[in-house]
C-alpha cells in the first residue's frame, strides 16, 4: 500500500502545484510521506522476520547437535 500512497500523494502534490491549491499540496506531501513510512516499516518488519527465522534455525541446529 505504501507505493500506491506515495504515487497518489505525488499526484495530489503535483495537482496542487498546477492549480495553486496549497491544501492539496500539503495533503499530497503528507500522503507521500505516509507511503514512504509504510514502505520503510514493511522493509524493517521483513528484516526482523528474517532474523527471527535465522535464530529459530540456529536454535534447532543446536538442539539436534
């Protein structure tokens, strides 16, 4: 969803720039930041899950050794 929010936000911001609508510019910028934050959170959650999986595999190897 983050990528979609970033794209929609960028579009709103551009539309606000073209029309001179500062509230639309702010709304678009906020939506773009939100999308970037969601992407970052998803990336970090994936990295955390990878580390949890590695730890579980290491634990299983130690128990079976």
